C-alpha cells in the first residue's frame, strides 16, 4: 500500500502546481468569445438582454476565479 501512495505522490509532483499559460489564454479567449457571441443576439427588451449577458459574464468570471484559487490551494 505504501508503494501505491508513493507512486501517487510522485505523479502529483510531476504534474506541478501551476496551470500552463497557454491554458489560461485559451480560457480567457473562450470567455470573451462566449460573452461576445451572446451580444450578437439581442432581445427587444434591452434590460433583459443586458441582465442575461451580465449574469453569464459573472458566471464565467467566478468560474475562472475558482480555477485560479484551485491552482494555489497550498496543500494536496
């Protein structure tokens, strides 16, 4: 059993604790494209459209912050 735990620890150490910059770029571009795509389709009620886009943008920001916080969780 100690061998399995050691192998797992070695795999986790090999992965590293930092999300690659290329993945962050992809996440941010995807977020901008998603919000931009939503802006292409307007509703007659501008307030409702703004609210829906704002909620989507907030969800994306919170998701990215969650990913960032999980990256620096400190311990394993």
